[in-house]
C-alpha cells in the first residue's frame, strides 16, 4: 500500500474531474459567496499525527457538522433521558423536512436532521447561558485552536432566512417538545451552524470518536475523556445510519464509515481504532452532500481498506 501522504496526493490530483457536478448551497445567502472550487482533506491518526492535502487549513462553515458536537454535549449532560425528546432512526427524508413531525407527534427522527438538531439546541439552551461559548470552548480545546469562532455574517444570513427551521421549532413547541422560546433557540442554532473550522482542526477535534471517546494529546498520549466507550460506539452508529441525511444508505454502501456531513460542503468521518478524517469541498449534490468530498472519502477507503474490517 502507498503511504498516506501519497494516497492523499493522488486523491487531490483526481478532484478536478468533479468540479461543476454540484452547486454551492444558496438557500443561506452568505454561503453562496464561497469559492466553489476548493478542496481540502485531513487525516488525524491515533499516534497524534495529522496528514493534510489541498485547502486543509482553510476555515469553512461547519453547518450541520456542529450537530455532531452539540449531540455529544447533550449526551453528556442528559444521558439516556435524551431519547425521550428525539429518536435514533434514519429519516429517509431531506435534512430540513417537516413532514414526519406531524405524524410522529413532534418527536424528530434523529439528532442529525434539522428538527432533531433544533431539539438538541433547545436542550442545550436550557443547560448553558451561553451555548456558543460552550460549543466553541469544546471545539477550541479539542482542536487546540484558541481562535476558533462563529462567523457573524453567516449566522445573520441564516437567521434572516430560517423560516422553515422556525416553523419546525413552533410545531415541536405545540407538541410540548420545545422548552425555550423558538427565537432564542434559533439564535443559538444559527450561531452554532456558522462555526468555522479547517479540515486539519476538524479531524483533530473528532479523533475522540475513533478512540473510544477519549481525546489524544498532540503527542498521541491519552487526553480528556469526553464519552465512555459505549457512548462513543453509539455516536458512531448514529453517524453511520443518520449522518448523511437521506443519502445515509448510499454513503454506508460506498464508504461504510460513520460520517457527518454539512451544507458548507464539509464531512467528518471516523475510522474506529485508526483515526479521523475531515474533507471539504463546497459544491453539493441534490441531497446537500459535497460531491468531491464524498468521492475523496470513497477513494481513501478504497486505497487504505479502512472500514473493511467492520466497525
Ligand atoms: N444551518 C443549516 C440549516 O439549518 C444546516 C444544514 C446542514 O448543514 O445540513 O439549514
């Protein structure tokens, strides 16, 4: 097998063929300003090393990838009580679909679709006076990047156009599954989604999921424990079944790793026992997933065999 730097260089060289096959998200106006033809990839391994290629140090809008970290925060504070407010089944519907909420009494299918993430943000809004700082604090610690921030223009742009998310929040409130004022939760949610990180930082920040819930120091020695091993296993399982919206089945088939995607064009994937991968390219397919990032992950698992030994 080629070395990891060789594999990453070969993937990078094959990316231009995907340019133009998707489109940058434009339903959040500020996201439409991004240069579409960018590509970065980073792999953080359990020995503490981080391997990068392309635009891996360029910060991008995390969007739904933050749902992974807010879910971890909520799991830590609520434990199994969380499952009274949100399900853990794939939705088979678009990331922003409202339709299941009506037939399922305001309980969203899972924490990674918008409705479920809004409930998680509602839970965390009760828990934290300043949720943006709680989330940034966690991400700064995990990525060792003290200057991480959320982008105020992107947050404002999403907040001004968040009619559908607001509708879902009110609908869930009518069912008693929303405890704070929807306006307040939407403020927090839009700030959360506007958090920016680079692939190198994101791969580093999510390595605890590949390491049984325990972070690693930069020299690869054990760091902060975020989750017990069983909880980390469950987060990975949920990523595998629900992390790519209504394309989760296709992603499991093609790549077979726990993944969380976002409409900023980013993806994070874990290879339990091996490391964590972050990849970003802004052009999205019709289901809201990055075309080039998905292709890159597929190339990486083909070249490394990661994921073939089972999760
Ligand atoms: N902030 C986005 C929204 O609520 C996140 C969507 C995503 O990345 O899937 O629409």
